[in-house]
């Protein structure tokens, strides 16, 4: 059985970043990246619907070690995908990736201080085992196989096409057609203006409104600084500025929710110019109870002002042959219905995780520093911020993993395990009220009532806790091996090449 130091699950934004951190900060560690799909990019390769883009600025969604040089601060999906692939090639990560390799199960052996992974090659349907001392799950938080679509009465009666953004048909022709997009989140807000460029009319049908805000697609300050400063300096300054700005907006929103609501709705009134009732953008919840939807250069509002897009707030009674019957009795006629209704969540890529054969109840475990699970040795699980860019937290977790590996090598430890004692339970670590998180509360790890078990969703606090404070914090317990490994660990150069 092949035995490595580290196995990274997933070759998306987080997985490639984790691999680069390992190569630069823990070069003695042998590793491979297992990717269930046949391409690099994760989310940014999977989603191909019209207008797909980031909802965070690329100065913080980009890696700390590789400046984002594109003039667009809010980037299109293909540009982000190219950035991830370029990073993987530049740092030699691509040849470490084994494509179409799905991790089905992981079992920790206390005696050997090793994870045993059951891996299926999706191209050959063969199954094999792999051992390693540390696992980093960069598989995201949702199922790649399919998105979430609720039951709609009369769905089979509809004579047009029904598509989900997660499985967008490459040949879908919507030019000159009537489109109804069900949803009000980031995906719907992206789809509506993009499809309105060709469609006859695009209607965003929502049960309830979300907060939306216009943001500049390009960062004027950064693009001007590029004329006089080197790119690394420009990137560092932009990253710092965006981090502080997002933290400030979030803090103000949570402490002065009514003032932030008044500010956002005032801006919306200016953007909409009376073309649609403001009630369609006036949520009943406070700002940041759910994610704030970004609208680059106000493209959604421009589509509404042009008459190519509109918004309807109502509940669905049923689908009909010609469209959707609403609770109010109105019928929305459509040629195409897009169900932008969310994601199906899962943890650890859906793999079965056990310790010495005993199942790990992930939803009963506290989440140590938002990086490791209570009582689970030598495993990290990457989950980004809910109020800022995903990569900010992913970079911190990768740095923490490298610090841990180096500490274990230096002192001869075989395992590190987060242990929680006397910690109060404050529920699932994600506090958003978004539907896809509420549906999956029973799957998510929990957070405690104090550090390092409480998640503050604050980059500066996490930076201090994860990069500057000692690893020996009383919660992370380091132990030596009960027995020596049966097979020697592979060295970095012995890592198998990419497979397909």
C-alpha cells in the first residue's frame, strides 16, 4: 500500500492553494491531490451558466502568494478557472493531481497513526487503498453530482425546458425566449442580467427578497496604482484594503442593522429609478443574516430599467403547461424555467469517515479554529468565510496545517488531536439563515462558546490565532506513535504522477 505524508482531497481553489503551501512551507512532506472530476478548478470548472462570476473581490479570493493581475476586481468564471490552472502549472501542482479519483472512505488507525483511504478510480471503476498520516479535505461543502431542487407540483406538465444552474446544458438556446429564474440568491442575481442580453424577457421569481448591492467591477484605485508600483505591492495593498473594508461593513451591519438597511435601500432606490417597486428588494431579515448579493456595476438594475428583466415576489402554486401558476393566481408564461434554488450540502466530500472502524458523528463535533474536528486526529477540513472571501480562511488553514506538520516532524510526533473540555455548545458553526444551510444543519460541525472553538468570522482575529499564537494551546494535543508504520513513507519525489 502506498504511504504518503499528506493527501489533499479536491483540486479546486482550496486544494491547489493547499498544495502550494505544502511545497513552499513544508517541502519535506510527500503528498498527492485526489480529484474526482477530470479537471482543475472545482466550483469554477463545474459551474458554466451564463454570467458565472465571483461574488467576492479577486484581491481576497485570489491566493496570498499569487497576485491577481486582471483589471477586473469582480471576475468572470473562466478567468478564475484560468487563474487556478495557471497557479497549479506554475508551482508544479498539476503533476501531483490524480484525476477521476474519488475518496469513498477514510479510517484512522490509532496503532499505526495513519489514515487508510478507500479510493475509486472513476475512469476504470477500480478501487484501491492509500495510506497517509494527514488528510486535508478541500472538497467544498456541496454535492457536485446535483443541486437542490424542491418539489414543484405539476412539474411534468410544463412543455418547455427546466434547467438547474449546476447542470447547465451547453447547447441551451434562450435567445428571444421568455425565461423564469426561480430564486433570489447570488446565482439568480447573476443569471438574470446575463440572460437578459439575449432573452425576450427574464423574470426573477422569488419567495422573498434578498439584499443586493451594486459594486464596481473594476477597482479604480488598484488599477491606477499599477502604473507606479510593482504588482506584488499593489496586490498586497489592495488585499489589505479589501479585508479591512469587508470587516468594517460586516461589523457595522451586525451592530447597526437598521442603519445599514436604510443605506442599502436608499442606494437601491437610486439604482432602480422607479422602474420596479422597492418591496422586491426589501428583505424581512437583517443584513448579513444571509449573504449580501453583489451586483457588478449594477448590471441587474440596468436590465430591469431596460425592460428586459423584472422581479416577481410570490409563492409557486404549481407548474402549468405554459409556465408557473402563482399563489396569487397569476400565471407567469415561460419557455425556459431555471431552478436557481440552491445546493445540496455535504461534508468531507461525502466520504465515510471512521476511527478504528467506528463512525465519526461530524455534526456532534466542535470545529477547532474552523479547521479541524474535535477528537479527529491529523485531519483538516477547509471551509471559508461566510462574510468574506473563501480563500482568506483557506490560506490560514493551509498555513496552520504546514505549521502542524513541521512541528510534528521536528519533535517526532505522530498525531495531533483537538480535544475539547468544558466548552459550551453554541450550535452549528454556520449561522446564516439561507435555505441550503438550514436544510443541512444536521450535517455541520458545531462551534463552542470561546476560542479556539468559537468562529468569529473575523480575518484579523483568525490571523492572530492561527499564524501567530503557539500551536500548544491546550486544545491541540500532540502524541507519539503506538507502533511504527508497516511501510516507509514515500518521499516527495516518489509521489505518483497525475492519473486520468
